[in-house]
């Protein structure tokens, strides 16, 4: 349990995992030798001109796009180590 918590401590504190990604709503649920890690990832990015399709956006539009996903990871304790068993990521629809 302590090893899993330590390995995930950077994510749990909300630290950025890349220049444009942030994890929040993070939680670890320990159930005996199994653990669930859940959270939300927010990705901010900006398309380059060569990636655009159609006419350029109006000047008033924010050039930064934001995507959000929820994730769940399932770990099992094997000996003294936590092993990833399964994971799922689901996109959060834009409003």
C-alpha cells in the first residue's frame, strides 16, 4: 500500500504530468491486495495552422482546446510490488 501511494504521490498532489496535462479528482482505494486508482485528466493544446481544416477561426475564439477524460486503473499486489491489471479511459463530452 505504501509503495503504490508513494509511486502515485506526484499525481495525487496535482502536479503536471506534461506541459499540457494535469490530473485532478485523484483517489486511491485499497481493498486488500487490490487497488483502484481513479481520476480525471485535463489536456490543453493548440492546433498549428497546418493542422486546421477549413477556414481559420474568428479572431475572438480561444485558440486553446481542452479535452477531459476520466480514468480508472486496477492494480493487484504481487509479492511486494503493485502490478497494473487493467485500465480504462473515457472521454468527458464537451458542453
